[in-house]
């Protein structure tokens, strides 16, 4: 079914500011609110009815191509009208028009705010930015010239999109007022600074650069000061871009008449304008904002595509704390999309050469389980897909313009996908530029505003260096799942296939990138196969978003830290702490200096204590004592903050009494909270108290959405509290203070040593206990103690007693907790151990490992599996000889070439020089000349498999396997190396060669499931093949309950089964699996379902899966058993040149074995 045609779309393209194309306008005079998507059989029946109606209509208009195209356009427009946002109600429209004329009465109705004559604007904001525009004449009658206008984009409770233009907020910063400066001096300073600014900005048409210079009373956040405040100058500039220019002039020095030349340290001059606005208006990311009726104006000229657009003063905004009703989420629209490009053979697609051939889209309302829009736009014809709107176009230009119109029509709040920021969005923009489609990049919510692409590099100590692209789509949040995965999880591979398999147990469709162009150049059926592949790539990011609760977690993180949601992916950790620090400083009337990062970031201080590990295999329980939130607790207990730090000079000058200061183990001095409370401890107290409340509410919550919000909130609060310490130690950060970070770690070291001393002094035989306690290891915030007790229950009892006793010796809120017992416990070295993890005395929870190859990413799967199995035998089975024998068998298999190649793939990450910076690169080690370097022996696994290149097993034994094994077994065996790595199992070696196929002989082509790609057992596959091979010899049947067999291109699929539908579409028989029309010459036969039931081979297969067959129109042949459900489905595009076996999967994605 083709939705585009040269006759229909061959005219000139629409102007950039024009409305969407005809297709999207048809039938939209009275738009209806989007209907909830039907599910199950009802949805399918509705789609079938539409398809049958359309097919009958097409039969009547076969000779009238224009009429057919018109009918199709109307069908598409009808569906698009259901996708639009709900229309504004009359109450909205009437209230919206009557702003500023009548009195206001506010009523509450069904959790929504309505007005009798006016409308309160209440919405959840998602994005905040600013533009330079003309001052609003009505709101600011005394202002003229260019000004910064903030734009807040959000969604109301009813799902209406909104754009609020905020006026009157001005950029500013501070400098310390020189001693003796009076009002006349301030006036001269103002004039001098204005003149210098005019010299530096000669091409600007701004009337006044420095709008005001005000004398205010503030206090520097750095160092303890006895006086309450001191004079500062608040410098208000015309535009945000002028702050940096003005700061540079003041820092370099300025000559003031009567005061001479002075250099000024600026305060809060490096704060982003949008963040400054949010702090001053008490707005946090993702919260709800209200504007009272009569306080905003309807936009005279619409600047955006939003349903509601208004102007107001920043002082009229009412920001609601994210609590109660205002902690809920608005019904955001989330668009997940993916593109496919027809690249040239052996080359990665380039937008200057390679066309965009398909774009798949899924749109979901936040909180819904299923998307209400599923479509794919294809270049050239494509066979229909059940449940998906397939829109085909004749030219690539039409595809791109249709997608642009679709995005504007659907109006998504959040755009997601996998690698969309680095590939999909930039490719679309650059491809449109190559095709000279100037009107395409208008994808945001602002009219006539084109999307631009620029290269960016993200760098941090935690995440390394990552190259990316920045694509600004105004008013819409871009959430790239690849970036989120790389930030939040440590995985061996970050490909969509690997990530989906890890978190979802699902994988992409089985289409290799090398055949994409061939599929595109084929027919409608091959392009359908490609469309299914593209749709799956759009579907998996949405599944990941839901599974990992990303929207809830990131919105709650934005609310806790106070930054816009877009900052969470685009920026590092420090901006989140700085936002909290600025908010608290504003409350305390403190200002933060603009301190440039000192040094290269390599400066260090002594870190946490790691007690010497007493390596060994412990067969008695080991109790673990952990400090709760150690570093935040230290900062709160000892009042460590910028504003409580006392310099050595001030300590002598102020002559502070000893009882009012804390001298840290590292030699720094801080005043106690009785003298002055630090703002960092206050921030931490509020964060931890809020987390405690959130966890308590989480236990009481019943609603799943409420639980998701609360869980995301408590996690965000925990992460934020732990980030404060790192912020002070970042030497190239916004406000580094090594005095604080070194003091924290020195206190931590002291507390670990203190805990060890008390445990070994108190829990002794002389102290009345059965055995002497021994601390076997200590690491940063925990100690492992062997009390000598033979049972887990006894060790737990003593662990709780020790935690309570030692906590009593510390300053509150420092608290030592008993958390778990390890039994047995294998301690290998510092930060490397394994053991069974017990929190209850009757059974262990899991096998826990740290620093061992089961959790490291830079080892091949063979090492991970081997180490994991050895630990399982040692710890769970307590069978050391069995573990030794398993090692010997594995080494023998490796040397004899009996190991699957997939187990030998290694991944490494080079943060600076990887092909795609920051990516993990897979490789295997192959045989090479003696003495060759490791990098010379590294090769792509697929290339090795396809070319039968021999693997180097000796390398894997010496460099991958031996060291991890020896680390595990040396604490257990006396001669571990001799027993494991030498002996008869290492003497027989088989070197693979290309002529003998090497490890390739173990890579056999097997039947696999078209759905989950799992391998199907040979016996089942052979039985099914026999069944299918007998189909051509079967007699023809015509029955209300039947299936259709098509000889070419080989389709087995159910047809319509109800007699009414059966008669209406005959002889144009439709396959309801792929939607294709079977012409009578192509129709081989209609096979009665009962015949299958009696077929011998089919019954043989049924016995194999041990279940009874039944039939349904929607699913085709379905087999049920007590444990799972199996489905047989095939597709003509996937069967290619010979009859393939229907692939079977269970309902949870496993292969039917």
C-alpha cells in the first residue's frame, strides 16, 4: 500500500512556516481526542475491518489511480487524526481568550484546575531555554530593545502542550565592593564599565550594556567569617552573553577614577542563565508550575506549534514542590524512532551519498504499557504489517518531509532512540542538507527554527572521553538510551543487541547490515522484512526505557538536584551539586566565587584506608560491619564545609577556643556547628532525611506509578548525597576544596582503624567471649570480622552487638551497621574476594564477588564462565577437587580446539583512541609469528569466523585463564600452578588451520526461531521439515477454518476464517499474517486444519514438544503445554529461496526445544 506518489507530492515543497502537508490536514477540521489503543482481538478485528473495506474500495477503483490515491490519503489522515493531542476544551478556549477582563473563581474538579471565567495555567515543565527577542510591550511598558526571553515547555494534566514565554528576568553577577567606595564612586564605576563594554562589543545594537549596578550585602561562602555580611556590587547586564565579556574586563583589571586600577574576583559569573533563573524562581527540573489567571497574556503572534502559548513576568510564576498531587507525571508523549540507510558495500553510511530508506516510529503516553502509534515510512512499496501503519513513498524527499510533518503533528515531548544523538538525528539533518530540503529541519516546537548539528566532546574522570554530536530540537527533550547505558551501567558491549539481551532477554531482528541495501532493492516483501527490523530497533529503546524506569528516575533526579532534565545526560555530576549549593547559598545570603580549576586534575590526596587483606579460604562465617553513608556522615558530624573552613592565618588572628573547632587528622581546621552551621552538612541532612521519608512512603505505597516515582526519588537522593564529597575533590571543577575532601578521607581512615582496634580488644576470650575476634580485611567503609563462631546465626548475633557497641563511640550521625555474613569466604587480595552472602541465618541470598573475573568486563566469556563455575563448586558445592577437575577439562578443551569461538571474544575500551571514542571493541587473538605483539594478533571475530583463521589457544591459557585461576586457587591449594597448569591435560594440543576449518567446524548452521533467533533442536526441525515438504501433495480445501499455502515466495499463514469475511474478499484472498493479497494463479491450495492434525510428521513434532495443538485466527498454529506456549510463524521475506521450517518460540522468547 503506497501512501506517496509523484502525482500527489510532486509539486513544490511547503514553505518552512506552512502547516503540515495535505495528507496530515485531511479530515482535521474537527479533530477528535486520541482514542486509547485497543488491545487483543478487538484491535486486530478493527484493523481487519479497515483493511477489508479499503480492499473492496480498491477493487471498484482499479482503473482510477487518482481516486485510489485519494482514498488512501483519506485513510491515512483518518488514522493521523486519532494520533493528535486532545483538542482544547471550550472552557480552555473561553478562559484563554478572556484573560484580564473578569474576576477569578478557582475550583477543584477531578484533580484538574478549572476557572469559572478564567483559566489557571498549570503544567509540568520539561525543558527551559532562552532566546534574545524584543521586550514585551504590555508586560514591560518601560523596557525596550533586545532582552533575554526564557521559554518553558511543558504539558498540562489533560495532555495539552504549552509554551510559556517568561519576561523580565535579567542576568547578573557580583563583585566584592572595594573599601571606601561610595554612591558617587559606584556611578563612576558604572560609566567606566559601560564604556569598556562598548569598546569590546562595537557591533552590538544594545542601547545599554550595564543596566544597573546595585550595592547589596552578601557574604562570601569561602572560609569562616565572624561578620554577618559585607558590601558587594550586583552588576546587571543587558543580555546573558555579556556576562562573560564583562567578567573578563573586571578580572583583567579596570581603572576607576578616584580609586585607581583594580582587578576584581567575580562571584556567580559562570552560572548558566537558565539555571540562574530556575534557582531564583525556586523551580526544579520536571516540577509543576502554575500561573494565576489574569497574570499572563495570550501570545499575540504564535511563535510555536504548542497548543497553548502565553507570556508572563517571571515574578508571576508559582513553583510547586514535587510532593503529593504535584509529584505525579503529566501524560508526556514519547516518540521512539529508528532510521535505516542504504549504505554502499563495505562502507558505513554517509549522509552525502547514502539515502534514508525507512523510518520507524512508536509513540507512547508516559505510564502506558503499549504505544498508541506504530508506523513505518518506507522508500518504495512495502507489504503491510499487522498492527502497523505502513506509509510508502516514491522519493526520499517525500519520506523526509512526511517524517517532519509527522513529528510536528504528533508533537512529542520526549524523543528517544538508540544512538540518536550521534547518528540518527544528525544523519537526517545532514541528509536533508545534501538533498537541499531546506524546510526539513523544522522539527522543534518553534516555528521557522531549524535544527542545527555540532560536534561535541564529553570528558570526565568517571566516564572518560566520549565524542558525540549535539542536536538542539527546541522544546523537546532528547533521551539517547546509548548515552544513558554508558553512564549508568558497566557492560561488555553497548550495542543495542547486547543491551537488549542483557536487560530484556530480547534481541534485534536477524538482518545483517550488509544485506540492507539488497533488501531495499528487492521487492515489497523484502522491504517488509527490513521494515520489521527497523520497527524492532525503535521498539527496543522504548522497552528499555520502561524496564529501567528511566523517565521516573531522571525526572526525580532533576527534581532533587534542581537542574533541567536535559542536563542529566549532556553534563557531568558537578552541575547537579553546584545547583544544590547555589540554592542553599541563596537562602543563607551567601555568594560563590568563580574559582578557575587549579592544575590539570591530576592532583591527589591520600584516599581511604584499605586494611591489609589476610588472604585465605575461610570456612567459618565472616561478619561484615558497614558504615552507613560514611562520607556524608563525616561531613555532617564534623561540620565540614566551605564556610566553616578556617585558614591558618585566620586561626591565629581569630584566636578561636579549642572547644569550638575541629582539627581534622589531615591538619585542617573547621569551626563546629555551634559557632556556624555549614551549608554542605545542611544539604546532606536534608537529602538523607528526604530519602528516609521517601523509603518510608515507598513501603506504604500501593499504586505502581507512585511506587516507581518514590523509588526513583530515594535513589536520586542517595546518589546526590554521595556526589557532594566528590564535588569538593574535583580540582578542575566549579568549586574545588581539597581541604574538605582530604579531611573526609582522613577521618574515614581513622574510623576504620578505630573499628578494628575496638573489635579485637573487646571480643576476646579474656573479655568473656568464646573466641578471639580477628579483622581479616577492611575496605573504605566496611570491615570483615571473623568471630570464630561455627554458625551463621552466632556470627550475626555478635556482628549486631559489635556494630551497636562501636557506634556508641562515634559522633552522631556516624553509624556502624551489621549488614551481612559471608560463609564460606574466599579472600584473594585487596578489593578481590568472593563468598556466599547471608542476611538470614537459614539460607544464603546469593554468591557475591568483587574484583574477580566474573564481574570484570575485560575478560573473555570463557574466563567468566570458568571462574564462575569454579566459585560455584568451591563455595556452594564445597567441592574443591571437582573445581580442579573442571579447570583441567576446560584447559584440555581449549588446547584441543573444542571451545566455541564466541567464548573467546575479548572487549576493551580505549577512552582516547577507540574507533568510536568511548566504545568497547570486540576482538579475538589469532595465531601469528613468534614474538608478535598482542595488537598484531587481534582480529575481528566475524572476520575470523568467515575466513577460518586459527585461534591462538596458548595465548588464552597464559594471558586470560592462568592468572584468574591462580588467584582463586592459591589460597586453597599449596601448588596451584603445578596442579592446574601442568600435567597430562596440557600435553595434547590441536592447532587449527584454515584447511581443517579450525573452530569453524563447531559453528554449524542450524534452524532458528524467526522471533527470538534461538536454535531449534534438530529432531523437531527435521519433523517439521517433513511436514512442510508434504504440503504440495495435499488436496485443496476451502473451509471457514483454514490456512493458506503459497508456493512462491513460500508463505504459510492463516487467512480470514469467519465465513462473512471469507466471502467478501474471495477470490482476492488475504494473508492475515503479512497482509499480502494472493492472486488465484499463485494460490497453490487451501489446506484444511484437520488434515494437519492427522499428518504423521506433524503429530511426531507434536509429541516432541509434548503439547496439544489448537488454532486461533490471530496467532496461527499455537501449541499449549503446562509450562509455556509455542507459536509457529513464517514470513515470505524470511524464507527466501527454499521452504524453511516454521520457527517456534515460547511466550517468554525461548526456543521451543
